[in-house]
């Protein structure tokens, strides 16, 4: 019995995304980490071993990691594990808004000055300006 254009080996590789060669040109594929040898194929001309595909996990490793971390998966109210959200005072917001009205993109000198005056870090100032520009963009698009 001769192999057809689609051999068992080729089909097994293509189901795992490993088939890059043409049909009929099957080459042995090393077993993956979850693959188990299930013996020899009966009726196969070469007596080649059959590989059982690894079980498909229910979720990706990234999803499992995120589910195991505290604070994740509890919904939108869950806080990020890093730095807590900065709550700006009314005086800080007034000064930031005033500076934004003057110029939408903050320079390095103005960023240093605001950080010192408002007792915030330069990265907080930079992030506030980025977020404020996005808010401005949304507002102008909604007005159209």
C-alpha cells in the first residue's frame, strides 16, 4: 500500500501547526513535551511510531498566571498590582489644566517645574498630559 498525498504523519503535524513541507514529503517530527509514544502503527509500511498529540490546555499560561495573581479576575473594580492610582488635589488639577491650556505638549523644563511645585514625579506629570490629550481628542471628536 502506497502513501497518499496526505499521510498520517503529515496530518498530525499540520494539526499542531508544524507542517511546512509539501504533502507526501513527511519527515519525522521529534515528540513535543506532552507527546507520548503510543506504539507502532499496524498496517503501516514502515512500521513508524504514532505520536499522540499533547492535550490542549483549557487556558493559556498567560491566562493562568493572571488568574492566580491576587486582584485579577475580580472585575473592573480590581486594582492593578503595581502603583496605586494617583489622586490629584484640586490645586494640582487647576495648575495642570492651566499649563495644558497654554501648551498641550509639555517641555522638559516645564515638567520639572510642575513636578517641583505640585510635589509630583515627572512621570506623573508626563502621564497626566498624555491622558489629558486623549481626553481632549475624545471631546473634540464627540463634538463633531
